[in-house]
């Protein structure tokens, strides 16, 4: 009888120990999962802040370019000297936008997306350079530049959606 009691007690202790170990594993897993979720939220936040900073930096510089493009779309471009001055101001604005894009630094927290972001920023830079080139012609056509910028938009939208964020249109945000 003593053996059965000892055996029962040992079994109870063994089961209790296993239960505690399993409980610890669950807690660690839950804690790790919470940390992962917290990390995802941090990446989401950092990505959104970065995305908004890109349009903010460009919008600081591209006002005259936007004015030109709006006037062109509305068929209200001036003529003569005013047209030339407006084109020159737009070209200078586009050059400043190129510098703004080139100066954008990717936060360390987004290093997993560095390659995609660098590619998107390169497409933006190329788009503005194409606009500068077009502004040197008599009748600037920005369609190819808009298409190039759309490449950057597609990359950013893919990153946003992969991280549970809503896609946006950066081109519209910087063209206002």
C-alpha cells in the first residue's frame, strides 16, 4: 500500500511539474507572440510615418512644378515671357524635388524593406529628372514621368498592404 501511495504521489508530482512546464511554455509563446505583434505595429507605424514624410519632403519643393502642371492640365498656361518664367520656375522646383528625394533617409526600423524603398525612391528621382528634361522642350509632356512615378507608387502600395495598411496614391499627394 505504501508503494502505491508513493507511486501515486510521485505521479501527481510528475503531472504537476509537466503542467507547470507546459504553462510556462504557453506563457513564453504568448509573450513572444505579443512581442511579434508589437513589432508589427511598430513597423506599421514606422512605415506610415516614412511614407508621409516622403510626400511632405517633396511637397516642400515642388510647388512651382505643380502650378505648371495644373495650368497645363487646365489649358491656362501663359504665353511669352510668363510661360518661359513659369517653365524655369517649374524646372528649378523639379530639381529641388530631386534633391529632396535623394536626401530622404530610410529609418533603421525599415531595413527589411531597404531594397524596395531604394528602388521606389530611384523611380521618383527618375520621374522628376524626366520632368526637368520635358520642361526644356516647347511642349512638355509629363506622361512618361507620371508612369515612372507610378512604379514607385506600386512599390509603396505593396509594402503598405503587406503590412496591413491601406494603399494610397503618393503621386496625387505630391501633385497638389
